[in-house]
C-alpha cells in the first residue's frame, strides 16, 4: 500500500465540525458538572478563610476549561479526519468507477480503519478493468 501523507485536516468541514461539536459539548458538560460539584462542596463544607483562599482560583478553573475545550476541538478535528479522510478517498474512487475509469487505486495511510474497504474497491476496479478490456462497450454504457 502506498504511503499517504495528510495534507489537510479539514476535508469535510460539515461532518468534522459536527463530530467536534459533540466532543466539545461533552467536555463542556463535564466541566460544568465538575465546577458545580466544586461549588456545591464549597457551600456545604463551610470552609475556613485559608481553605477558601485555596479554592478561590476561579481564574485558574476558567483557564483549565478553555484549555480543555481547545484540546477537545483539536482532538475532534484529528479523530474525525481519521474517519472522514478515508471515506472521502473511497467515495472519490467509487465516483471514478461509476464514470467508467477502472484504473484507480484508493490510497490510504497505513493503519486507517477503512483500509479493507479500500482494498475491496481496488479489487473491484481491477476486475472491472479486466471485463472492460474484453467488452469495451461497458465503459460507454457507464458514461451515459
């Protein structure tokens, strides 16, 4: 299998942003729950001024939440690319097959989750190429 290098992380913005939004929303809910629990503990504990000073780092908490959301955003883009990128390449290969171009090769990076599907598309293309050499009219029918 040919080595394929990632050039763009945002290949299907709509799907990747939706996937990333779900991850960020999950992280935000977790952050709010953790913050709510901390707030509830402060109210219930009735801490001393020294303990309260240690817990009063809301600025630090906010920074942590922002960093967590940023990390979730980039993780969402990266993870969704591992799914959307190969799907997009397989889709392009199938479009070429549908247009009568049988000399295709769907190239995926090693370790891509959809490598087996890409291999099956390549095998189908090879078989269609062999059949089209025996029956050239097949390509004409596909282009219509």
